[in-house]
C-alpha cells in the first residue's frame, strides 16, 4: 500500500510540475503549460463524514500551490475538517454533493495566535475562539467555487448535551470564529458555493482588494434556533468588492460594510467601492448594516435588492461599543430596492460622539415597513444630505439633528412636539435609549 501511494504521488508531481517528456510528434499539450489539477481523494481524503480529512485536503492544496497553482477538487462526499488554509493561485472546487463540514472538536481549528491579524473574544464579547474553518491570510488569486457546501456544523457548538440551544452566548463552552475568513488578500473569488450553518459569522473579508462573491447561498440558523451573531457576508476595510446574485438568510446582519479598528493590520485601508447587486436577503436583525469601527466607509452602491422577512432593512450606525470613535460614512447609494420589514431604516450615532455621516441616498425604494424609522444624530455631528428619492414606504421617520431631502414618495417625517424632541435629544446625547 505504501509503495502504491508513493507511485501515485510521483505521478501527481510529474503531472503538476511539467517534468514529463512529450514526443515532438505528439499533439498532447505539454504539462508545463497546463495548471495542476488534483482531487483531495488522491491524497487520502475519505469523504465519509466520520474520519477527519483535514490533512488530506490541506496536503492537496499545498501540493498544487507548490507546483505553481491550479485546481483542487472535492468530489461528492462529506469531508470532516478542522481549519483549512488556502494558498495563492489555487482554486478549491467543491463538486455538487461535496460538503466540507466543520469538525465538532474546537481543538481541530487554528488558534487565535495563528497569525498577527487574528483575534478572539474568549470569555467576553462574542465568545469566539479565533478558529476558522476556511481561511486565506495574505493570499492572491484564490477561488472557492462549485455547487458544493461549506457547513459550519453549528449544532456541535450551539446546542447543549441535551440538544437544546444555549439561552445566552456566554454559556457556550467554545465556538469557532468566522467560518470563511480572508485577510490582507487580493483577487479573491467566491462563487456558487453554499455557506451553511456557521456557528458565528459566515464569511468575513478583512482588508482585502478585488473580491467577487457571486451566486452563493448563505444561511445561518434563525427559525429552529437563533445563531448568536450569525452574520452573512461582512466586508471590512475592503476595496473593489462585488457581491451579486446571492441569496442570504441569516439570524443577524446579512451584509455589512465596516471599518473596524486597524490595530491588527499592517496597511489598513478605507472600506470603499463596494457594489451589492441583485441579491435576495432576509434577516432576523438587519438586512444591511453599515458602520462600526473608526475608519472611513464610502463610495458604495447597493442596488436591485429584495429584502423580506426582516426586522430592520437598513441600519447605518456610528459605534455600538463604548470608546469607539465610529467610522466616517459618506457617498452610499441604495437604489431599486424592494422591502418587507418591520422598520425601514436607522441612521444613528449610538455611542459615537462625533463620526460624520453624510450623503446617503435612497432612490426608488418601495414596499412595507410599518414601524417608525429613526434618524438620530448627536448635536456635535449632524447628519448631512440624507436623500429620500421616490421612497414609497407608507411609514414615518423621526429626525433629530439631520438634514433631509425628500423628492417624491410616501415616506414622510413624523411631526414631533417640542417636548418630544427634547426628550429624544436627551436620549441621544446621554445614550440612554439606544437603537440596536
């Protein structure tokens, strides 16, 4: 058996390295010009869902990377894995019926100190370990593709020994961090993949450039039990990102644009030039959230989106946490969006004292969102140029310290008495009533 495996590895090396000889009369392409292509099963992966396949999958990826790049395929089957590190110039392709399933053992995942950019919140905050199922750190030209599934195995972490969901995230003994995580990377493509049942955020893009996410189905538990912080796609300090033709159904934010604290990043950048197009999204929390951190979020367009079965359609916030400055947010456009939500929007500083929020446009937004919306700014930093253009939502919004332009539509300002205005100003300035 050992001899057979050695012969197989030699054959793979010849195929991927281009060291085989080809006759001058042979029309077969020279392997030197062909990208390497291997299956995880060539390296011993079982795909049975009962045996840990991490090493076999990682060996396949590392082999292709070492031979100049190419494609690693996972055929139909369930591959139980801990952390898998993606490499530059490698496409990891999950064929239809293939599932990468997260190991139920937290020890099979990378630790918080696996790289300088990583972090964890063990014992406080979101109570996460810093482990990731699929991660790319400082990589280029990487693709996750195929009709397969990446399954975070949330049941293994969010249900107790009796099969009941934990009532509070602080009671969870341990859970991994973001399921798919790219940081300080560029030319990243994620297409056609199902991202399922992450025990925390599903996909986190941090300080990356030129990212495309298309045709994906992203979902976390929200009906049978609530995944704490079960976000869909989080875009943080990234530039030139396109998210298109995705379906996202999550317990927490579906899509976020962030500019988080940059103390872990060597060259932190703005979050800018993000396009979200033709997506269908649904959330128990916010369909789209923009904000949090202390950087700059700007020049982005979200269009052709259908939002349903959602609490708040748009939440633009300065800072959730005490001590954060909050990001500056400007030149964000929402266009051609259909909404079915409890509340259309919240634009608010929350705990930020002075971050700037301006030039936010809602154009051709229609549907239902019966509860009052809120534009609540602190006096030190009024919101500037919030535009509602053809917003046909039969509801009202409260406006405190905000400059608003209305061009048509049925979305109207709620008339508040002076006493009501004064009460709300007190809530805002003293942070006594917060809009989560």
